[in-house]
């Protein structure tokens, strides 16, 4: 490593360096990064160069490729390059559809085993996973059932934050609906802590969705929330991720994407399932 670093503002990502990083991040995480991402990448990665006391982005690329601690540093780089925008009760129309239409259907189908599992794939800092748990508990449909909500994200920092379960105002862009206030505890410092009842249902782990071997540890689930994840991936990575999600869904299980995402030109394996306020994707019952 270099002994000194120039002033932070003097660290410039050159076009040829940018292309090397794009290729690297596409291969590792399937990130879709075009020429327009150069200045954003420069801004996001600059702090890592300063932290490592490096003189150029070329040196940083060499660290990510060949340094003994390359794997740990790659996690820092991917964390910097991925978007972690989320908050509790996001896209409420879809959450209503889940609680009022999908959850009763799933509960009816699983009444014999009395077991339900859900996956927040790309959960960021955990708000979505805890929201799902609150919706399930508040429904009253699965009292005394074995219910599990898995949250996964490629960012180790986000997963650690999710496990902590303490959030500030930015995580509550939409105020907590009255029906769910009992699932959260207000702290003396003004932050909000996730209550024990929904925390007990949620399990978090670091996971790269493009790594099918790692995602297999989730097991088969009844519903997957993968919202606003696919928009950041290359076409090839998007297809691989959707194939993985299909495999992890039990036959008859449902997949919920973000409002701007669809499976058009990605796969025909799913069935479209029409709800009052939303469209979701269903793995056809009886598929092996």
C-alpha cells in the first residue's frame, strides 16, 4: 500500500479505470454499470482510496484483484456501489394486497403444516423484513404457527444494521399505522426499536443473489419480496437471479417485485396473478 494519499478531491477515476471496475462489479455482483456511472462511481469509491492511503483508482483496482485482504475490501466496495434505499411500510398498496389477499390464500394452503416462510431478497437494512413480520402477526391468521421471515442482502453492513433493529426517522417516511404501533418501542434517544414479537420471526444473513449455491441455504419459501433489486442488475444477472428465486419458491408460492419491475423478456416460468391493487408472479402449482 502507498505511504501517502493526495488530497481527496484530486483522486480522479479515468475512463479506462472505470471500465475495469465496471467489468469487475458485473462479474462479482451482476451490477449494471454503464459509461454514465463513472462520476457516481468516483464519488462512491473515493473514500475507500483515502481510507487505504492510495494514490489512484488503478492502485485500488489492484487491491481488489490481488491483495491478501481483497475479499474483505470487495465487500466494502460493493457496499459503496449498491443502493440501500428503503423504509418501513414502503409501497403500501402492495403490502395491503399481501395481507388482505395473498396471506389468507397462503394460510389456507398451509393449514395442515401450520408453517409459513417468507424471504426479503435484497432487504437492505431490514425494514422490509420487519414490515412483513408485522403484517403477518397483525393479520391474526397464523397465531401459534411456525412463521419465519428471512432477510438477505449483499452488504454485510446492512445485515448487521438489520440485526440490531434500531431505526431513526428516515426509516419511517410513512408513519407507523396505528394497528402496528405495538410492534415497535420508542427509545429515550428518539429512535425506534423493533419489538421482540416481530424480531423473533426474522433472521438475517449476507447473501449475493447471483450466487445460487449461497441462496440455496434459504430453503423453499412461500413468498418472496424482491423489490427494487432487479433494476440495478445486468440482463444476464437478472435472469440468473429470477431463476434462483423460482427454485426457492415452493409450487404455488408468489413473487413480489417493485412497481417499476417486471419479468417481461426475463422468463415465462411464472404465472401472472391478478389482485385488486397489484399484479404478482406465481410459481405454477404442481411444477417439479
